[in-house]
C-alpha cells in the first residue's frame, strides 16, 4: 500500500470526484423524500423546492388509507422470512453434504446444480405457472415461498465457505462420537455465521424486491406483495407524485436500514461469491 | 491432540484399500450425504429442471395454456424471424445491454480504484454508492420517472438553469431507451465496484513498490499493473452483468408499461416473453422466445469464456 500512497493534492481530487459521484447517487433519494412531504400543487412548482415550505405528513397516512399497504407489507414480510429461513436450512444442509461428505455421483450432481444457475428464470416461468396451477398453488403463499427456498446459488455460496473450514474440527468431533448431523449442526453452522448472514441478506433483498414472479403467480388484491402493490398504485395515481413517493419511501426504507446495519456481511458475501465464482 | 487428529484424518482417508469394515462406514457416510442434499436436489429438479425441459418442449408447440398443446415443429421459431415486434425487442435488449454494461463496468473500475486509496470515509462512500443497488427496482423506476418528468422534473429544471436542451426523456422515442440505460447504470455501478474493489485488494503491494523504484507514474501503474491484475475480477463482472442485462424487465415495466406507443422503442425480450405468455396466453410462442434468449446468453457467455485467454491474466 505504501508505495501506492498518493500525494495530498491528488487525495483531495479523489475526494472531490467521490463526493460528486455520491451526490448523483443520493439525490434521487433526497428528491423522493422531499416530494413525499409536499402537497400535490407544491410538487409541481417551478423552480422546485428542495425543502418543502409546508410539510404534509398526512401523505403517508393517505397512502395507507388508499391502498391496503399494511397487507402488502405483511405479505412481503411473510414471503421474505419464509424464503430466507427455508434457504438457510436447506442450502446449508446441502452445502455440508457437498463440501464434507463422500458419496458416489457427488461431483456430477454438484455440476448439475450449478447448471441451474445458467438458465434464466424466464425460461422456467411459463411451465412453472402451469405446474403451480395444477398444484392449485396460484395466488397462495405456497407459490410465493416454496419454489424460492431451493437455491442453487445459496448451496454454491455456502459450499464454497464450508470448503475453507479446517477438516480437523470435524475429525475431532467424530472421535468424540458425534454423528454427521451433530457435526453439521454444532461444528459447521456456528463457524459459518458470516456466510449464513450473507446468504440471508441476498435472499431478503431478492424476495423483498422481486417483481416478475409475484406478478405472474398472484392475482388477488390480498395476495399482493409490496412491489406489485406499488406498481398498481402507480397505475391508479399516475401523476400524484407526493403519494407515489411516500409509498416508495415506505417500501424501501426497511431494506436500506438492513443494509446499513449489516453491510459488512453483505460486502463479504459479494466477495465470496465473486472471487470463487 | 494434534497427532490424534491427524492420525484419525489419515485413517479416514485410507479407506479405499481395506474392504469390509470401512465400506460399511462409507455406506453410512453416503446415506447421510444423500440425505443432506436430497431436499435441495429434489426441489431444484421439481421447480427448475423439469420446467426447463418442459419449456424446451413447449417451444415446439402452439398452446394457450389450457387446451392440450399441439406440436407445430419449428413454426414458432420461423414466426419469430418475421415478428418485427420481437426483432425490435431483441435489438432493444442488445442496445440496452451494450449501453449499460460497458458504461457501468468502466465507471465501477474508476470508483473501485478511488475507494481502494487510503482515504478517510471509505465506508461512508461505499454505503452511499451501494444504496441504489439494494433499492427495490420498482421504487427506483418511479423516482426516476419523476426526475425525468419533462415539465416538473428535477433533471430538466437543472438543465434549464444551465441553458442546456431539455429533452422529453421517456416520452421521446429517441431518448427513452437511453434514459433507462442511465438508470440501470446508476443502480449497478455500486455492485460492480464492490466486486472490483475486492479484486483490487487482492493485488500484492510489492508490484507497486517495484514499479515505484523504477520511477513509474500513477497512470503507468494503473495501466500496467492495476488493470492487468484486475482482469480476473473484470471478467467475472462482465460475465454476470451481461447475463443480468439480457434479462432486463422491472425498470421497463414500471417506467414504460403504460405507454403502448413508446414500448416499441424500449420493449426488451423478457418484456415480450411476459406479454406473449401472460397477456396474450400464447405460451408456446413465449417459450420459444425464452429458449432463444437462453441461447443468446449462452453463446455470449461461451464466447467470453473463449476470448478470456486473450485478455485475462491470472496471477
């Protein structure tokens, strides 16, 4: 690093450029926040107001009245938690099997799982719709949760992590008479907290923001998740931007907070999937 | 203790030659192995592999999703070639992909190099650049639609104060796709930068030290050391970004979905698959479109794998 250190003036230049870029990254969010507190008329003022001259906090309660926002919220939370817990349990089990146990056909099966990653989800979409219809799962929580708990990516990510753990621990546990499940549960899982949190964040983000799958698989108002709820809200109030922005703020804030608190794990997870990929 | 562990490890590994007794252990281990992987493998087969195969078969049929599908051979594919709407969607997808990915990766490289400097506030910068990545695309699309608004939008207001032309962004077919590309770049730079940053952190400082001794300047070091040693990460970012960009849907859905007349200049292949499958219930045709998309992605990925020899340097 030392040899790569830079002079004071170029350090200043780097800061200026980084701040400039950060302004471009952040302005849309500030604008969203600012608009969400304006009256409809104030939102169309030219020149625009950065800080609203009078604050309309009621925009948020209006959104809650106009659409069944709390229901969409609840649905999204149920789906997100269901998928995340399911993935953590099933993917970590499979990852342990692939990383630590020996059985015939292991490598072929693992390559087959990786090949799932190559097929774009749109290819699977149409037959999935029919399968879900035959199972009578359309427009239920099953369709939103169950297919989402089987993840080739999650299995791959955790398997890569388990491979980096020293095998001695396992052998020591074996001498103590521990079975495979106990080794998995009491040795491997506690050592893998950071990788598990990384996978959890990926899954939470993916299911919280997912659009196409719930768009196709659900139809009733009470099964809507946030992304669909907001999209249809936009359809009804195409130009009432203060209300739309209030909805957008409410839909995005939980994920942004989650990221800010857990970003270390997130960055680690990306590095883990990136380098080994 | 250590010795005991190593011994046990060796015994475990030396299973193969001795037969009876150990093979019972091996069977035991194999049963547990299958048990551990069974749920995920079964789930992936049911929800991914079987539908993939079904999709392949369906693409040779005409099917409304209800009656029984009728086999029509390659008709869907020959229809695709004459379908101007689809060809346009393929062109749009290519323009979107080759507009978004190079721009995003180039900016992300610069950003990663900056973030790799020993400067204060690195975590704050990283957080700010990353927030667009994690934000719900639907919300992102809505905010940008508002920013792009030709009369009351912030962007045209700023352009106006600078006496620059104020295009009708999303409602002008010359600008619509470009506007969406800008949003896609904005929301993907942070992700690519984080991957590239972890690549940069893996470059040994001894290279830079040696170059400094030879009196090399900053730019020389960037082009002769940083860039070549970053190529494995760049390769990974390019491959995954291209795959992702070919599947663009959310932004177009939220920003253009209600404007049928403007969709022609922004419709992507995935949008077309969704329309054909779930608006017109032409599921065989939609499956054929999905298969073509898969093949295009596959060819581009294989080409990248092939050409990586020419430019990717592994340390």
